[in-house]
């Protein structure tokens, strides 16, 4: 069988796009409306998506209040509680939660993921993040945010501890022999006794080994230590390449690192974020996107553009083209990408600002067939193993993808018609880890 | 209307009693079988229970391995994940989770309870514990467990921070005006900026104010600082008095403290743990209990008895009466209670050991009518406002209570026939807290 796409849904209750809550037919109250989230998860499951991936932050996002007050991304359900609730109303779809190695304790993290894995019958995934947001540090009693390299060293140790705690019990430790009264075999219980640079955790975990052995390990950093951590540990990688060429470079780099570490390249699925807008024609799709972008309030949008360019652009004519901007301290590559975007799509200052204030990363905007073509090209040219799909607005943008794009992917043999296995790991084609203490 | 009982169910998946998993008809695999837990929660809801209260520990319980390997209490679901999953398959019953003020961060705790409250439509409760188990400390990087008084000072500050974070947003902060693009009113957002003895937390919380304002505050300590913390903060108190006289003393003490603090005595429900065994006759109920106790393995049981007496009793004739025991370092009151129990019920060494290894606290063992009588006596004599019911084995012990005792309580006007409100707070008759920053 040819390689198939793996599809995760990268979700916020009212979409990632900051204008989405204002789109016709949207659910502005979705952030705290479980019925809506349940509906979305069940629709994704009906389309055989691999996973529901819940975005997360450990602080109210640091934006100017003019932008903040217009964004639905300011609050939403906490991922563990939401995904646990969704586990009770779904049967197949994977449930991926973010947990920070900087601001949480490995015993809690190991326990909650193991519990979610048991509750869901083996559908949990852990998105390991080191949390780069300095506002999060202030919510956890730290005035100085830990440095980047230190965060990654701690992350690696944290991963070792969490996976070690998951291995506290052999898979067959629990005998439950009613007759003799023996509940478990004490020879199949391991006390971790970890003490190293950052962490001291005795164990054992007070929860049986997860159904999947370990929940699927997901990673999202793209820095040098992030790529190395991914190559060492990750089974799915969330990336955000701006175009196919960059996606291919990342793919080759990280899979190459894996191979050098002796890992099988197929045991990691690289899934770039893809913002997908579906129309019956390319023009209709573009018009939907333009309408959505136009719902980003200009006051928020212009702040995003000024930050990206490192130059106050609020005095420019919103409906004119961007005049030449002097060089600044802003990231050069980021700046050039913005200027190129304005040029290539012929955007006005307003349109450019609203694009950046909404979503300006990799996007597939077109017909079901053209989107399927683009996805196939990424897969075939080793730009990715699939995607983390981001829907432009909800529920409409998700319905379009599920109803129109998925059937074409299935017809072309690029996506499953039925789930292959019982667990997230089985559906992704990943092996079940051996217990390091009981082989 | 006369005062009515409030009934919580204090749950472990296979009951609190360590022999329960071996009882005929029990579910030995309940610890990781969500279908069973869902069934139990739905049955409790059909009987109009106030709350499902999930027992919890942050370590494998510290017992001799001979006892540990025979106990189903060694592992089970983590409470936040379990209760969130149950929130999706129930509509009315309250969901009370334990969270430690010693081993967790207030930002996480505030977020998870707020999220559970939104998911459940206002049914969350927070059982505040300071975690006295030194084995838990070792799982969280602390070699020296924090002292008792210090734990309570930190608990009080932790409570202030968590409730302050819940008040980050005014109840009407989220306007979501699609037309103007204003998602929330920035004048209705409060940044906590807490810095004090133990904690430094900036805020705001990235989640809207809970449906209940605050989830219901539950407390379980009975020490001097525990009682004071309860009088200051708790809305429900979990206690374990061995008999009515002690229950009345505790009730008068804590409600008196509340009154001195200017709080309304009705704004706290005192709910002792009650182990309830139902029979068609008193003899049948006693026989059920004796059978259940007999399922505690003698090796485990004798270890419990030796610890309680501070004396190795493993050499005694299991089927004889307890001979005189020399005074030891063991708690004097605990020791006397054990000796008195052996005397009053005429228990052999084996029976006494198995009682202690199973459950030896307050128990109502009798017919539905006699149990209703006892519950009514506690309520009327101000020994309690209701109970946290512990079922001896599952599902049978729960079925007996729901099918036989609850209807009698309802007939006598001692328990509701329908839920009074939408939220746990409304059902318990507790007021919704004002937002301290937005009145």
C-alpha cells in the first residue's frame, strides 16, 4: 500500500484565526461550550482523523490590550479536562494534550497522561513543550524565565522520568486472583528512584502501565535543541514550515538525525500545520479567506504588522500599498517574508496587517481537488507525513474539509476509510514501546 | 421544609474496603475500566446524590508489601481526568476532586477546576488537601516533608490565590459583540499580582470565571489548623468521627468557629464518612460485612493490627480472643478504640485484624429502615448535615443503598426526589460567591 497521510486537527474552540468568531455561522461562545467541542470531535472522528490536538498556553497571551480584547484566543478549556471529557463521547480519535516540562511536575504529568490513556482505551498523546512564554513564568512563581538550552536539558530529563514512571508496572503486573487474594505480583513493580540534575522523583507511579505502553510522544520545537530532542524522543512532530522547500529541509534534517541515532525513520510522523480554506472554485476559497481576514479588527491587525516589521506602520494609508520600510531590529527573515507576501499577493497595508493578525503561515486555499493535490505533493516529495489541519472558522471550515476534501483523499488512496487499529499508536503506525524494566 | 440530608459518594473504583475486589459479583478490574465508573456515577445520579467524590493519593500507599500486593487501592484513575470524563456522561451530580496545596501550582489548580466547572455546567468541587503522606514528597523532589503548621499556612495562601485567579474575569466580561469585534471588556479583567510568603502568581487566569463563581470548597482536615481552615474557607467538610458523640462535638466546634468568623452556619455542610452495609435483616447485613472482612487476607490484616497496637500480634492464635497487650508507643486513643472494638463485638484476633485491614470507621450496618433511622438521628442531633457514603463493595453495595435506602429516606422527607438546582452549589444550598474585584 502507498504511503498515506496522517491527519491531526489542531484545534482551538473557535479556530486559530483571531477573526473566526465573527465569521457568519461561527459559535462565538465555543470557548466554554462543551456541546460544540463534542460535535467537532465527533465530526473529525467520522472523517477518520488521527487526532484532536488541543492548543494551549499557560497565560493570557501577551498582546497589546487593543488586540487582546478582540481575540477569542484569550481563554478556553484546559486541555486535560477537555480531552478527558471528549474521551467519553468518542471511540477512535486520538487526544493530544500539551504539558510543559518547565512548569509542571513529572509525577503529575505521567499520571494524567496514563489516566487519559486508560480512560480512552489508548488514545492519548503528550505534546512536550518547554514553554517559551515569559508571562507563563510569572504565573508559576519565576521572575526569570529559564534559558533556552537549560529548558531543553530539563525537558530531556523530564521525558526520561515520565516514561520511567509509565514503566513502573509490567504490563502483566495485575493478576487480580480473587481466589488467592493476590492483586498484583510485587516482582513486576519497579521503583524508579530518579535523582539527577533537575529532578528527583522516587516513584512508583500509582497507575497501571498505559494501554499504549506510553502515550504517543509529540514534539513541536524547531530550534537546534528542539530538533535534537525530537529526533531522540518524538513519534509525531508538529512543525510550521512556510513552504514546501522549507518543509523538505526540515524533514530531511530530522529524519536524518533519527537515522544517525539508530531509530527507524518511519517511527516519527512529521505533521506541518496547514491552514485549509475550501471553496467550490479557487476564487471562492480566496474570497472566503479575504472575508475572514477582513474580520480581524484593524487596530489589532496594524499592531501585528508593526511588530513583524519592527516599524510603526499605523500612519500609513490602510488602502494603499506598503511603502519602502527602513531596516530595523526585527528578524530579517520574518521581515522579508512579510514584504514578499505583500508583493506576491498584491495586498494593501490593511490586507497585509489582517493576514498577519489572522493566520499567515502555510495555507492551502483552493478547491477540494487542488488541496488534495498539494497535500499529495508534500507527502510524495517527503515534505511531510501528513498535516495538522487548522480550520479557518468553525464549524463551517471543518465541515467543508470533512465533507469535501476527505472523500477525495480517500478516493485517491491517500487517506484511510476505516481506522486501522484500536489505539492512536496503532493508527499512526507506531510500535508499542517495550517496558525498559520488564522485557 | 425540614432539613434534608446531603449525600456524597466517597468512591474508589472497587470500594474503599481492601477486600471488596474479591466479593462475589465485584469488578476486580474496575480501577481502569471507565465503563464501570460511568455506570456507578449514573446510578448515583439516578438516586439524586449530591456528589461523586473521588478518593486520591499522590503515591502508592505506604504499606508493607505483604499488604500492598493484596490491595486494589494501589492504583486507579487520576481524579481530574476521571471526573472530566464523567462530566460528559452525567448531567446533575457534583464532581469533587482532590488537589494538593503542597504538591501542585495554584495556576494549574485554578485552571483545571475552572475548566471542569465549565465542562460540567457548574458541578465541580475542590477538596483542598495539604497532603500529609511523606511518600508523596519523594515523588515531588522533596526529601523533607513540610511541617504540619507550615503546610496549613501555605494551604491558606494557596486558597487565596486560587480563588483570586477564579475572580480574574467579571461574570459579564465576555461581550462577544460580533458587529463591533469586541470579544471582552478590558475593564472587567483583573490582574492578580499576588506575592506573599509562599507564592508568587501574576495572573490573570486564562479561563472565564467558573459557572459557580467558584467551585464548591471542600476540606477534610480535623486537626486544629485543619478545623480553622475549614471554618474560614470550607463549604463542605469531609470528616471521620467514630461515633455520634464525637460527630456532635466536631459539628459544634467547627460551626461555632464559623459563627465567630461571621459566616452563616448553613453555608457549610458537614458530611462524615459512613460505611453502609444494607441487609434485609440486621443479621444479613452483619453476615455480609463479616464475609467482606473475611476477604481481607490474613497476612495483610495482621500487619494492620500490629501497627494499630504497636505490638507484633502475628504469633497469636487467629481464632482466639486477643490476650492482654502491654502499653506501647502506639497512639493511646487508637489503641483503646481497637481493644474496645474487639470487646464490644466479641471479635477473634483474625476478625479484629480483618476489620482493621478492611474498614473500621463509622459504619451503619442494618436494614434500610435502621440505616435511615441512624442517618436521621445524626441529622436531627446536629452530628452532621448528611454523609459521604462509602459502599462496602461495588456494584452490589451501591445498588443496595440506591434501591433500598434512598427510597425510604425520600419517603421520610429526609432526601430530595429531584435535584433543586442546576449546579452542585445550588443543590447543596450554598450561595454563589461574589467576585471580590467586580461587585
